[in-house]
């Protein structure tokens, strides 16, 4: 799931080429104060953009690790004409940027703990009486619950709004240890990132009418970890009544990546130990509150470093947990919950797992011979990392089943099997299983399969198939912006990946058709 970091990138800066600031600043009065946005012209359509509207109190000081609190009203007019930082998160190592220029962009994002803000794009006509009660699309970014930013260019709503007339909203939510570290008490309840999402949805419910939107016509969407989040909201009692329809792109609440039962404060104790917040002379269970108070006093970057040292790669494995305030029931037991959505639209790319095979190839290419020679053992380890209670023998037999009786694997066969394993475990099987749940509960379900391999692909010649997250530029209408954004942070045309980043007129038209398809579901189901 951390591979979603590879689709991390900056929001369109300077409203490039097709976007022109019109010198007009619309003002909207919300329940907590007035906000001033900016009006831009995109492909002949005027769109109002409001960046960084606070929807919750900044989670600073004593509010760190706690559930979100309502934002305090402000006086005057809040300046929503520029982007705000994303939430504090782990920065991918610079030497890993060769996986994708998008990963290098992720390293350049400004971050802050004062990050609980959202962005709103609307047709400019909503300032007048020309538009009222427009449908609303609220979008949750992916990033493995470890990284992400509501203002990345890949999620820019100006194209979508100009094309469809739908109001579009993205929100920041806490990720990594700040969003999912868990002590099992009210001071650190876990699932803080999901509770942030609930708070933002309540803000939309209370305020979107001021922007011309219909609070009863909200569609909640997301991709990857964002889609898993959407699935959780579709079954969480806390989210009932906050949206009408859902769109899940490459994700399901039944994904084993996202499903975790309460593990107690073990991970929090590991972080506290490295951060100097754990008194080894006292029993851990007697000092949980003391550790939390100590962790709240640490600098955010210092805390991240402690987490990386204390947890290693597990710092990327902070996921929502079940049997919690937000998720009192287990998504894997559908008889215990109802569905909050009237209709569901979900789908996958042709080869979701290919991205993971690509990362393995880039990172462990020099060890290909070892992996090929010891594939059952490697696969058994991978499977048991996802399915902790799977018996070793079952994991071994499943590995052999993917090998289809072959004693040795070629490099191409290894790539194909790795793609299939990761795709099946994380995306395909959980999505199909949840579709079955929805069908049994008589919830209308619509399915898409994204089969087109983009001409501009950061996988280059690694494969001729489309993989995880490559549909995003098409469904948001930003495919023409990619190359210009990537040239800002690479060697430009001398970079072989960027040199081949060419979008065809047919793909531009395809993107337009996809946006209309998404909008049709948002408007009419």
C-alpha cells in the first residue's frame, strides 16, 4: 500500500496554461466564518477554488493523537486562495525516487501538524442563483495510510468541475503514527485519521449548501487506501447519513492490508522507548498516560525519527483497526452491519499488483536469482505477512499453486506471479468479496475495469499492462498536466521517463469520457 506514495505529486501550480486567474475573489460565509477563494478560467469555464479551509481544530500540543475537535469560529475573512501543507508524514528515501518521478515530488511537499483542512472547487455560477443544490463529490486520497496530500496535482478538481459541473472536495487527514498510533484509550484512541475524515464529512454536511451544493447528494470516493477508507465509512455507524453514494477505486474494506484488530499499545511503547518516554524501571501498563504526555511534547520530526528507529518498516504499516470507536464491528462479518450507501461504484485496473512487482524489481533486482531459486520460501513469508494466522503449510501450498507446477521460474514468470499475488491479496479478492456482500444486502453495485495502458507511464517498458493508480490522471482530467509537473523536479527532457511522457489526443478524449461517467454516477447513480 505504501506504493501509493508513487502517485504523490504537487497540485497544479500557477494555474498552468489552460488556467487563468480572473482577478476576482469570491467570498462564502460558512458556519465557522467567511472564506475567500479565487476565480479561475479553465477551458472556457469559470471555476471558484477555495484552498485550505479548516474543518477541525489543529491537532497540536495536547490535541496530538486525540480525536478531532470542531474548529473554532474565526472573525474576518479567511484567505483560502493558496494551498496549505499536508499532514506530517514519513518522507520516502531520496534514493528510492528512481521508482517514479512522483516519489521525488512526495519528498518536496511542505508538511505540518496544523493540517486538518479541505479544498472546495465549484462552478463559478454558484455565486449567483444560477446553481443551487448541485451534487457533490468528496474525495479521499490514497497513500497506504502513511502518506498523502489533498492538494496534490493528481487530485486537482478544477478539470473535473469545469467538465462536469459537480462540486468537488478533498480533505487532509492525519496519517502514519499521527493518524493511527493506538493506545486504546481516549488520549490515543487509534483511527484518528478516519475520525478526521468523519469530521470533514460533517463539515460538508453542514456547509456545502453555502457553496451551492446539496448535502443530501454527496458521493464519497477514494482510491487505494482512500477506497478502503470509503468502504469503512460505508459500514461505520459514525458515518451514517453523511453521503448517498460511494465510489471505490482499487480498494475494499475487506482488504487484509487495512484490516487489523486491536494489538494493544505495543507499537506505541516501542516508539516511546526510542523517544525517551518509557521508564524501563516501571511496568509499561502503569505508565501509558505518562508516555502519551511525553510523546506530545516531542517535536514532530523527532517523533517520526523515533518511530522509524523503533519500528523500522512497520512505520508504513499503521492501519485502521476494528473493534474501535469508529469501527465497532468487524468488516469481515457482514451479518453484523448494514450499508450506509444507496449505490456503490467500484473497480480495478487490469493488473493492480504490477506496481508492486515493479518496486520489487527496482529494489531487489540484483537478488533475482535468489528469489527465483527460493520462490516458495519467499512467497510463504510474504503470504504470512498478510495473513498472520495462515499455517505455514497452507502458505507453502498456496505458493506452489501460483507456480503452477513449475520447478523454476523465468524472470518474466516471476514478475507475473508477483503481480498476481499482490493484486489478488490486496485488491482483487477483497473487492470481489465486498461486491458479494453488497449484492447479498441488495445494494445496487456497478463495476468498471480500467484496461488502457497509458502512453505516459512511469513503469516505462517494464510491462505493456496498466497498473495500480494509473487511472487517476484520466478520471481527474490531469493527464495533460503530468509532464509539466514532472519536469519541475527531474532533469526535464533528459530524464528518460519524462521524455516518453506523451499524452495522445485520443487519451484526452478518453479522460473526458471517464469524467462524464464518474459524474453520471454522482448525479444520477
